[in-house]
C-alpha cells in the first residue's frame, strides 16, 4: 500500500484498510450453504459473495443476517463495508453506528478488553468521530501497551484527520517498536514526518516501506 509519496489526502481516501483491520479482529468464514437458516450462515454467505465481487448479493446476505440477529456486530460491520464499496456512504454510516452501539454495550460489560476498545476506535473513525476514535485507541493501549494496531491507527488518524503530527509520529514510533516490519506504519510515519517538514526522514520512511513490500493498493 516505485513507492510514490503518500499525501494526507491519500490517507483520507483509503478507508478500506480500516475496514479490513476491523474485520481481522474477528474470525472469518466462507462456507456456502444453500439452506441458510441463521444469522451466522448468512454472514458467511456474505463473506463468500463479497470475495467474489457480488456486492449486491452480499449486501442482501448481510441484511438477512442483521434481520435475524440485530445484535450481531460483525453482520452490521460487513454490511457497512459493502455499502462503502458501493459508495452508499450514508447507509454505511448507519450500519457502522449500529455496530458501534453493540460494541459500546460489550465494553460496558467488559471495560478492560483492549480489542473491544480498538473495534470502537475503528468504528468511530468510520463514522467521522476522530477525537473519540483517538480516545478509544488510548483506552486500548492503556489496557494493553503492546497493542500495535491501536498505536498505528491512533497515529494514522492524528496525522490524516487531526493534523496533530508530533503526536502521530510518537504513536507510530511506538507501533514500530512493537512491529518494525509493517510497511503501512512506515508509510503513515512518512506522511507525519512530511507534514512536520522533516523531508529527509520522511523519504527514509517511504523507502523503508518500499523495502518491506509496500503496495499502494493496500492503503494506509
């Protein structure tokens, strides 16, 4: 995700990395079932259809899942993902807010769960609540200081949406201490450094991302 310099605007235009990160927090399945009777079956069917590029059918599968089980956060998240791919952003936002409400209830029952706080942060990012998103990632890292994704996403949001680039650089440095081999984190760090007018360091970060196999299609 030849590395061309990634600009802050590129970060704003690439939400799918965030969506994929969130989906990676939960186990995925892809078995087809012609006699689907429950929400998880429709969720799995949605995964299969989405992977084949059949977005309309995948959306219907996720809608079936949320109708059968309105408390299934992954069905709402993936419904939002598909709507985002279809450029139906208002509807996607509604789906993410439904998922966020469920995650909030889960956090209330288990407030020391760093994964839930990270899920909340990603969903808050998706609905444009950037300050609250950063706070959610802060909660995650206070519970688990080694939670790389939370540090990385905090850094991405701080630089791409809030122009708090010194803080972003510090968060991304922490992510790289945990996992120095993530090309996406190096690209985000390059963007933060460029915004701070530290061009030589930014170029070195971009070059490191390239060495690690950065593909512009992966987003940041």
